[in-house]
C-alpha cells in the first residue's frame, strides 16, 4: 500500500487503485501518517532555494565577451589529456608495427636476435672464439 | 538601450537580439534563468564552487548554441537540459578523480547521511536538504531535482533526461522511499 501511496503522489491512479487507497486511509492511521510525512519531505525539498554567488551574471557576460574575442574559456584538462593520450598511444602502436614489419623484411624473421641486433652465435663459433689464441 | 528596457521583451525576442550580437539581451536571459539553473546544478552537485562553474558553463554552452535553438521546447526546458547534462558529466568526472585516489570502499562512503538534529533554523534545513540530495544516486537525484525542486511534470522531466516517463516514475518512487528514510528523524 505504501507503493500505491507514493504512486498516488506522482501519477494518476486508476479508479480501482484510488478506491483501494482511500479505503486503506480509512483503516490505517499509519498510512495516513506516512502521507503526512511524505508531504513534509516534499515541502522541505521544494523550500530549498538555490542561488549563485554575487556577480554571477557579470562573470557569465565576461566569459561570453571572451568567447567572442576567440579566447579559450575553459580547458577541460581531463578530456584534453585523454584525447591526446589516445592519439599518442595510436601513433606509438603504429610506429611499433612499422618497426616490426621493417625488421621482418630486413632480417627475414622475428626472433630475439632480430630485435636485439645481435648476430646468431652458434656453439662452434663460440668455441672457436674461446680457443682463439694470438 | 538601458538594461531595464530589455525586461519587457519575450524570450524569443531576446534570443533574436542576442543572435544579432546584443550582449545586453543575452544578459537579460541570464538574469531570467539564473535562479532556475542554480536550482538544477546546485541540487545536483551541492552548494559549492564546482556548481558555480557548471552554472557558468551552462550559459556559455547556451550562448554557443543560440543559432541552433529553434524554439521547439521552452527556453527554460532547453537550458535546464544543458544544466542537467553538464551536472551529470561533472559527477562522472568527480567519480573518476575519486576512483583514482581512493579504493572502492571509500567511494561508497562518499556521502554522509545527515545527523539527527532539530531543524530550528533555516541553515540547518538547507544543509539537511543538500546532504539528503547528495546521498541519492545521480540518476535518482536528477529526477528529484527536476520533479520536486524545479516542479517539472513527469513528461517534461522525461524529455529533459531523455528517458521514458515510466522510468521517471519508478526512479522518483525509489528516491522518495530513500528520502523518507533519510528525513525520518526530522519529519
């Protein structure tokens, strides 16, 4: 019934629902009290008046004047940073892909030695290097 | 022309004048809708500096879109739509900053339910309403601000928030239940 009470405050009830609610009001003092409390909450909220600080209109007009002069009014740092980061990230990924492709074309493979730039050392070569005497 | 003379013009006349570069006409529009925008952004964000900035940004966005405004909806509705969207964006931005520096547990404790006390003076009532609003989730808060603070109809609120009227009603019902709990010690 509480749900119906809340709905009655925001929406049109059907004839049946309205009848049901009116009957419930007659029978339940608790429900009647709830309605009073909900109305009080509504009044508290609607009584809250907000206003901007002094000089708000002048600040807006100054911003509008700046806008006309082509000045940047506000820079949304987060948004700018995010969009710049995305561009840099995409450019970075593209550069890496191009680098990998060029390495593959020049070396014919993509093994560790290709990336480190070290020529493959076979065990035979290593032994000959170690045994080399002047 | 003195500023006072513009007060007699209708919104559409002022818009036409503002489009033709008469800043005083735009200033008159700011004066007319300042209170309404304050109610929307401060209801959404609280009575703080961020809300002042969003309020200012609302009018700047409106100024930029003067040419696009065709008068399909009432000017107040149009400006309120800008204000509510900017407020919701600001809340998202604030949440991002909070989630960068705090754990999820802290985020959930972002808003306090007001402490029990007598509402003897006006400032106590204001503080209580502000805290109660901020205790609501933004999607519920926006509905409460539009319906209960600004007095928009369910249909208008639905068009401003771009959601079905049924969604407005269900969100409002949930918000009222939560508000009822929050205000329990005071009513």
